[in-house]
C-alpha cells in the first residue's frame, strides 16, 4: 500500500518521536509498502522552543524518504500540503499527535486530505491531555480529532483520556522497542568513555529535562542520608528544557556535586548506548506521564527501572519483575533506590527483562496497526 506519515523526522531533533517515525517507516518499507514521511520545514518558532537547537548534525537514516515541507504556523502552507497529500491519494495516512499546538496545522491538512474519499487517516496519539496544560488545549485537540478516522494509543492512560473526547474507533497497542541505538557495550567500557568510576553504583535519568519529569524530586531523594550511605551516584543525561539554574541550584544546595554527573547537552543517537550501558538502574521520577519511550530504550538495553506510579508507567514497569514502582515524593523515590540496589531484591530481573523485551517487536506493532487501519 501507499502509506504516508506526518510527524517529526530528520534533521529535526524530535527525540523519541522522530526516532519512532523513522523506525516505523523503515519497518513498513521492509514489509513492501511505499512509505514517505512528511516532516517540518518549521516545527516550532524559536520563541516557543525550549532547547538550544531544533536540528541535528547526525546523518539521515539510510533508505528513509523524508520531505520537510510542513510549517506549523503558516495556514497557507497547511492548505498547500493538504492539497498535495489529497492529490497523492495514499491508502493510509498516519499522523503523530503529541501536543495541542499542532492541532490547527494537522487538523487543517487532514480535513483537506479526507476530501479525496480514499485515504484512511490514523492518528497515533502520544498525549491527549498535555503535560503542561493551557486553556485552549481542548479546543485545539478537538479540531485535530475531527477529520481522523481511527486512533491508536500506546498506553491505557492515553486511551482513557481519548475516550473522554472521542467515540471513534480506537486501538491500544504497545510502544515498540527503540532498537535502533545499537547494541550495548560492556559496563566498564561505557563508564570509561564517560570518565566515570567503575566502582560506583549508577542510576540514570535520561531525556529532555522538563518539570513534569520530576528530576528535582530525584535530586532530593539523592540527598536522603540512607541513599548517601549506599554511595549511589546519579547520571543526568539530556538537554535542559527548563530552568538550568533551578536544578543546579538544588544540586549545590544539597551538596550533591560529587555524586551527580551532568551530561546536559543533546545526546546524539550513537552515544545513547553508553549511558544505558553504564547505568545499573534507569529512573523515571515523573510527576505525570502517559507512556514514556525511555522504558522501551531500557528494555532494549535490558536495564531495570525505578518509576513513579503515574499515568502509563505502571503498565510498562512491572513492580518486582522489571523494576520497582514508587510514589511521587523524594522519600518514596529514595526507598525505591534502596530497594533496587539491595542484593536479591529483584532475583529474576534479567530474565524478566529479556522476556518482556521479546514482546515489544515492531512487526507485531505494524501488523496490528495496518490491520486496524484496513478493517
């Protein structure tokens, strides 16, 4: 079939969304479909973008066709793109929805595409309710939902939110593995590359640093005297999408400098394996969540997790099996760290990680997605 994808892709630094879209396109191509990603010429105006750069210097993914033509703030562009895809008449149009900001742009494009009375429009909804809410969010989300035929979510939490807004057909699938970051490396080699002491225990906070992800809660947990006694260190790897001074002020105030190792620039794809290979535990201390792609990177590298009981995280991290769940406060996070690093507390961790990893295949995801789109 002819399949088109609307969403972030190279050369944008879309984080997990860009990586997901490119991997999805690659798998669909391997299955014999004609696939093209329509990405952005402008995704966010500079004034709205919290990071340093929206673009990467990394090479494009091999064999993936990408056209960067969508301008998120130009209505004339939306009309041109909508007419282009309408005339192209793809069998399936997959659109990623992760923020209400894209509602006007995507909603307008999809209304035009739907006019060809042929294309099936499937929305993969990462979020329905934004992490950082604004008064206009619901209106923008409803505008996007209007022309969509069917929805796919990747957590029960998002499905629950979706059902409060739309009664259209929806399918809950799992988030496939991020398996395109290469294989892990020996822990000692990863720590040497990062210039870290191989004799320490390491927890990893990975990804863009935003308030809802709770890094400040984790830093306070690191200052718990019980955690300090265990000589647990923290690696923070990801770009600040918030106030750098806020987090570094907490580190200084609590005297955490010797035990918190900051790698707060954008992490290129080819370096991700170093951070996950170096870590003993991946920590997701989120205040709120739908699902997190970080869990799927952790499964790929077979690393156990400590996560808060919010949103879809308990669906991905099984307490006592593939990690530990805790509450959204520093004392509970500290309890979780101590439990995780207590020998024997997770006796079948590696076996459970490997078994769970095997369930999250891209083929199973794409087979279910295409079948749902066609049904």
